[in-house]
């Protein structure tokens, strides 16, 4: 199997996704651990009409950095929930 595509998300999208997991699901997820979810939630990758499963992992994040990231995410919203 070969790689067909590579997608990226912004730091703001990662912070927003971290905030989503913290506030809605009550879990701590490091930025790299929520990257795939951020790509789907912010519609970087289109999956119109499809069921999508995303692996979420990693709580290996400095809590001070986590708190700053969550605070910074307050100014942004996730487009997938509109």
C-alpha cells in the first residue's frame, strides 16, 4: 500500500480540536493525537455521506501548554458543528 495523499491542519485547528475533546468528551489529547480528527472536523478532508472512524490518542502533553492551547482556542470555532 502506498500513500495517496497528505493533509495538514493549522495550529489553530489543532487547538480547537484539543478544546473540543477537553470540553465535550472530557479527555486530554495531545496535538498530534487529534490531528486526524481536526482534519475531518474542519473539513480539510471531504467525506460526504461516508462513515468515518478516526483514531485519537496521546495524553502526553505538558499541562501548562495544554491550558494555554485550550485558552487560545476560545477564539475559534469548529466549522463541522455549524
